[in-house]
């Protein structure tokens, strides 16, 4: 993986905005990653080697000097044993049932083709539900991403191609697909409008 990460000032080409989908800043992301690394007793060099980045790149990410790509962020989260959304602010200590549309934890990074929102109230249960948008021509993870568990994808809008291992499945609005997430998988936007989907993952991973 390249060690070149996107600049905070870079103009992204992520999914188009729609009402209720906010591009929340993630100024505390780097500090949360640093704290998780220290809690696990990992050095910069150790984490960098595991995720395929240079120690300098990891240091800059932790200091907020640069933003990680979605792929690098996922690799760092896996290496630190944490779901990605756990780095986007503290969870409420009180039980929560409803997640308001304007209060979803949102991950949008410069130059990312995908915007993710957490629909689950927290990551403490056995189920994680995400809403996401994939820009025209975009893909969730080039080459696919594998993680423990099972996943169900429901396509809400657009035309997509679900890639699971060496299989390809065409999806239209309303279609659903369930598969072992231990197989490398990705969802590619094959249409000319932003693709919108929901994924249910167990156990929580992203």
C-alpha cells in the first residue's frame, strides 16, 4: 500500500451530499488512533509495519497533519482491535434506542469515494448497521476487504456490483445479498448516480 495519504485540504470526490447527510469533521480522529495505539503498547514503527505505511505517515495521521485513506484507516483499526466508528467520538454510557437522522456518526474523508454513517446506537451489541453512499465510479474497497462474521447488504438506490471472492453479483434497488464477510468483498457503483445502501454486520467490525 502506498504511504501517500490525502491532505486535509484536498478537495474530495466522495459521494454527493443529500439532506441529513453531513460531512462531519474528524479533528479528533488522529488523537483517538494515538490513544488506542498507546493503550495496546504498540510503537509507531510496529503499527506502521503492520498496516503498510511509513512511521512518518502514521505519526502525521496521529497529529492530524494528514488524513488516512479509508483503506489505511480500516487497516489501522484492525491492527488496534477496534471498529472504525469507535474512533469517532465517545459513546453514550446510557442505553440508547433511537439514532436521530441528524445525529449519526459520519465518516467522510477527503478524496474518499464513500461516505459511511453508523445507524446502530453503539458498537456494544452483536449487530452493526451502516448506511453508506458510493460515488459514481466508486467502490467501497478496491480489491475487497475481509473480516470475521456475516453481512447483509440491501441496495436502496442505484446500480451496483457486489464482489465476493471471485464472484460478481449485479444488484438493483431493493435487492439484498447475504454472505460470509470472511471472504474479500466490495460494492462497486456501476450506475450514473450515487449508490446508496445499508449493511448489517455481525459482529461489529467497521
